C-alpha cells in the first residue's frame, strides 16, 4: 500500500472499483495461501493494490470505519489514505514495501499510526503479501490491518506505572531487598548498602550473612522471632526495628519491612521481598521526646499500645504521689488499680485514633481521697503513621479550677501536641494560607518550615481535587459543619504526588465566628497503592480463569443465565463465549432427560417441586457447594461425562449467582468400565476355584477314610502287627492326613461367602461362655481370665466362628503362660470407626515378631517347643475373622506378653 501522494486524485467508477475486488475473490479461490493469510490477518481492514496501475487500490469498508470514515464517501485510490498516516511511519512502510518486492522472504509487517477522523491516534499493525506473476514480478499487493490501539495504550500505561513505582522508591530513599529463604540468596539495591555507608561492590558477594554480620547481636534473636511469626501466618507483614553497624563504626537504627511473596509445594516460604529504611533520627527524636516528657513541668506520661509507661514527668510523680521511682515498663493499671472501666474504655478509644479530653473529672483514689483533674489523651504515631501509644496530659485542679489556669494548660497541651504529633498538622487562616506547621508535615511534603508557611493549600493540592476541597472549606467557614475529612492528592516539593487524608476542623473565636482552621495531614499513599494492587490482582485472577483451557468454568446469575464462560468451556463444549454469555441458560449444556430425573429425585427428597436450575443448586447445603457426575452436551450435539462442582457466589452474604467447574471424565469412565469387566472375570474364576477346592477336599476325605479303615482291618486280622514299627508309622501318617483334610475343609468352608450369614452377637456374653468352657484348664494352670468388655456391645458375625476365635486365643494365652509370674488373660473392647476392636492381652511367653512376623498366621507354623502345637489354630482363626469382614493385628515382646487386636464389624453399622 505504498506510493508517494499524487497531485491528482482520481475518481474511479464502479467498474474500476469492482475489477480488483473480483480479481481478489478469484485469487482466493485459486490460491489457499491467500485465503489463509486473510483468515489470520484481516481483522480491521483489507486492501488490494494494483501495482501495474498504482493509483488504483481497493479498500474494504472495515478499512475506513476503523479510521472513523464513511466507506461510501471514500475513493478507492492510494491518495485517499496518505494524509492520514504518520509521516515517519510512512517512510518505514515505503522501505519495507521496497524490500518485500525485491525479496519475498522479507516480511511486509509494521506498526503504523493513523489519525482518526475525530483527531486521536489509531495504532494499526499493517501486514501485506505481494502477488507475483510467473516471472516473480510483483503485480498486486494484498494487505490487512489490525487495530492494536488498546494494546499500545495498555503498554504505555503499564510503563508509566513502572516508572512511577521506581520514582516512589527513589524518592523515599528506601533500600530494597529480596531474600530466598531456602537458599540464603539475597539481592540488595545500592541504597541498602549506602544506608550502612558502603557500596554494593564493597559488601559483595552479598548473602543473608551480610545482614547478620552488620546487625547488632541483641537484635538478631528478635528479628528471627518476628520472621518465624510471619512464616507461621501470625503477622501479615514482617516488621523489625534493629541496629546496624555503619562503616564509620557507629550504630544506626533501621526499619525493615517485608513479606513472603512465594511458597514452595510443601507450603514453606521461598522468596521474600522488603524495604530497608534508616530511622536513626526518629529513634533519637523519640528519646528526646521521652527526655522532654521527663523534664517537663506538667504532668505528662507516654504509654505504648499496652498502656505500659514509656516516660513520665516529675510532675506526674508529684501530682499522683507515686513513691515507686521506677514505673517505666509497668502497666498504668498496675500503678493505678483504682482506674474505672470508663477511663479504660477512653484509653481504648484513643488507641483507635480518637483524641479525648476533659476539663474536669473526678478521680477517686484507692485510699478514698478524691482528685479533680483536667486531662487530655491522644495517640502518638510512629514514622509509619501507625499509632504507637498514648500521650496523656493531666493537671490536678483540686485546689483551683479557675478558667485562666485551664486555658493556659489547654494552650500548652495543644502546642506540645501540635509540635510532637506523629502526623502532619497545620494551622490555616481564613484565606487558606498556612500560619503554622509541624515538623511531620514538613517531612511529608519535603519543605522546610520556613518554605511551607509561605504557601497555601491551593499551592500543594492537585488541581483536579481543588474544587472539592474549596466546597468543604466553604461549609466549614459558613458554619454548616465543624469538621471535614477528605482524601486529596498533594504535590511534594520535588513534584512527586502523594495521597493524603485531610482532616480539617474550624476554630471559632469568642463571637462564634471562624478564626482559623486546624488540619491533620496523614500520608495514605500506601493504602491507595494497596487498593490499586488489589484491583490489579482481581484483573489477573480473571485472566487466569480465562486461560484455563481444559477445565470448564461457567458462572451464572441467580436464574441460570450464563455470565462467565472461560476458554476451557469453549474448548470442551464448542461454543464461543460471545454465543452464550448473557444469552443462554446453563441448562442447555445438559441432557434434558438427566435433568428431569434429578428434578424428580430432589422433589421427593425436599417434598416440593424442583425445576430447572434448582436441579443443580437445591443440594448445595450449608457448605455452599456439591460435586456430582453429569453429562455435558456439546454444541454439535455429542455427549461426554463430567464431574461438576457447583458452588454459591455471594456478595454481602447474599446469593448473586452460581459457579460450575467441570472436568471431562471420559477416560475415567472408560477405565471404570474396564475394571468392572476384569472384576467379573475374577469373580468367575474365584467360583471355579471354590468348586475345585470342595471337590478336592471331599475326594481326599473319602480316600483317607478308606486308607484308615483298611489299616484297622489289617490290624484286626493280624493283631501281632499292631506293634510293628512300620504299621505304626502308617497309622500315624493316616491320622495326620485325616486331620489335614479336616483343616483344609474348614478353610474352604470359611472362605466361601458368609456376608449373608452374619448375625448380631453380644460379644460380652460370647466371651463369658468361652471363659466357662476353659475354666477348668485356667484353674489347673493358675491363669486368671478377665472380661472387661462393654456389656452391651454387639458385633456382626457367625456364632460358630466367634466361639472358635475366642477359644483359640484364650487357650493359647493359657497354653503359653509363663511360670515366672502370676499369669492372666484380659479381654477388653473399644469402638474404632465401623469396627469393634477386641483386645486379648496376656503376660505369657510372647512371640519374637522380628523372626516370625511374616509367617505368624501361616498353616502348620509353631513358635514354641510345645509338643501339642499343630500350627493350625492361628491360621484358621485369621481366616475366620477375615471371612466375617475383619482383620487381626498383633503386638508382642518376648517373655513380656502378647496383645491380639481383633477387628470385627460393629452391629450398629
């Protein structure tokens, strides 16, 4: 789209206008690359230029409407747009055009500025493609415009904001630091080093040890405690005043503030950033104030936020007859236990920022005497504009309450408070000029006292805020209000803008006419910046939600109308946000028959008709959210399963809408179906194994019985063989085989399904029954059996199994009791979740679990030299417990005893 402006502007007739348009359409049909180019690039304007007849150029309507012109009024020639483009940009365009025509690989792509019809600048990304003949000669040029004005304005605004933050840091002379808590890596700015009299080069290489080496040893422990409180979430910001060794050898005071800005996956602090400010002067000023208070002839005391004494004047000691010479650090309420709750409430009000005073108050002392006082309490502020405590000024007016004395004291108090206030204060005459300012206001605005008293409010308040300020001052002057509070932008001496809270009160003379104004000026820039950062964070959060591409996030109003539709929802459902937002209801994304079924279910549950959106929201409950599987319907009609979590959106505790977060679970459903198939195969195989075990146990039992019967017949016919050693071995083997088959049959029977045969059993009664069965053996072996189980506790089990389990464990406790001590077996119960836990404890021989843990419940495994042991009892018992849906745990110490914990289903569950 390049050509120097022609002196002649030709009007092209309709035929001439259309031949390029028709030719373009023809090219699009023949060449896919041209179509792709248009698809990607043609957003805010399209042009097609005849290089053989360079004055002829066709521009589509969007080309002109983007620049504010009526397409029907604009000619299709090159000359039409050349007055609108920035002249410097035109040179760049011409250069790129020339290079692109010579070399197709050189892109024709640049950002240019056009002047809109209304006069403002429109930023356009202009891209083009030369159409060449068979010999490679450019004959046509196809171009596309994209309006990027919003993007450029955003870039400019962000750069200004970055520059402003940098100016703030430089203007406040703050050192800054960044610290990796895990690695110790630190980054200091040059100001941080200069506060201690060094350069960064002198301190390098820097690490957290750099700070530790320069810090006063007494302050390191305090700093570490404050850091740990911040890491644990006990404080939102780490803030610590500490001493630091200056290069000249002196100790300076610094205030460090910071916060953790990133955490690792385990929730441990990672990166922390903060500021580093020298406060030596402030600390010295505070000490001067304390000294001033101590030496002042008035009764003045300075307290911290816990109402503990920081300083008190000698007059304070005299007026209140305080004999304790060391009240510093003690609570005011410890020194004066007679202080009333009303005064304590006043102190709390003052610590919240309120200034309170009384010209006459009755103070009843602990000894019954009464003092009449005039007093004033006001908060004093730190350099960070935070309340550091209370300044309390009192006067004993018991003997004289004359107005002259009260006036003198009041004026003296006002003067001291004015000068020592921790926020800026100023006295203003009726014309708005400053007559008196305190040091804090000078510090806030960057002027000297002499410079500031020559100015007025109109010299420092931002011109856009002056109108509102004038309205308030007029109301004060006319008596419509006694005080005013407003947020204003003020200029510092160096030109920086700060935000202040301006509290103005009118002072009237004896004729009730305005005499002058007193204003408090508090720097609230940090609060304003925090508000701006919050707005930025909200914007970022909205962008994050929109960037989630595989999870559908859909918000609705109370009626189900879609108000939020992120990119993940677009990907999963096939709709664009423009198609659905504020146009469609969320219910269209679900199968109608599935919603109807849910409506019927909830109608039965809530005993009222549930329709529409309530099918999703009625079950949210007190928690405000619920998760359920649904089927989503795409734009093309296809279905896919999702897990949908619905939650309530509230504003001021009122429901204003709902948020649905859905995840495609198609793959999970497929795996679930495969598992069901595998479980079916496994169940079929288990049935076959059980049948095989029944057949084997039955057939072996028959054969072993026949073998034993033949041996008996042989001995009957040949009695002399009864003592034959081989015959004895045959008989023993036959008996062992029979016993093994019996055990095998029991195992087979207990491993079959027993759930349907479980019944409620009283465990306490079953234990008593088993104890009675073995009482004779217990008496013979001197073993005491204790049943301390709960009398009413019930389990689900099979009676025969339970009897066998109890007898096995109790007889084992008797069989393996120790002869070295009084033996016992104790049975107790407790409830644990869905189970009753039966603990059977003995103080017998115990089991070496390190050796035998793995084979403890194996068949034919024994662990003591007991000739009667067969190693089948624990095996059968474990299988019986598991067949009833339970489990067994064991604890044992050799020669100390054993505890078996048997978990059985609780009857109530």
